[in-house]
C-alpha cells in the first residue's frame, strides 16, 4: 500500500495572493450599494485579507494556527512540509491577530 503525497498548500501564506483576494473583495464591495448588507460583508472580508497580507509579508508564521500545541501549521508557514497524513494548513482566526 503506497502513501499519497501531501499536496503543497504553502501558497496560502503568500502575501500577494492574500492581497489579490482583498482587491477582489473591494471590487465586490464597491459594486454594492452602501446601504446593502453585502457592502458590509465584502468590506469586512477585504479588511481581513488586507490584514492577513500585511502579516504574511512580515512573516507568514504570524498567520499559522498554533492552537492546542499543534505546530504543524507553523512549520508549513515556515516552508517545512509536515509529515501528517492528509495535512491541510490552518490559519489563525481573525480575532487572534487583531486583539
């Protein structure tokens, strides 16, 4: 029985990708009326990904979830592929980087 290779998810820590996602949400925000609920939704998403892009640009490890003592996400953010089967990286919840 052969083991499947773990996919490379390291791109999720890329500041340029996070900034591009923020820009897409800004476009959706600007397409909505300021009085609509979706304006608030897209603006909050844009701000979240803008914040994540800034943190990732400084150091991707700042985005990695280390809850419960699991450092596999931190290792992945630092470019080290964890050996966990079917590993999927997890970033920190928004409320943690912004106290």
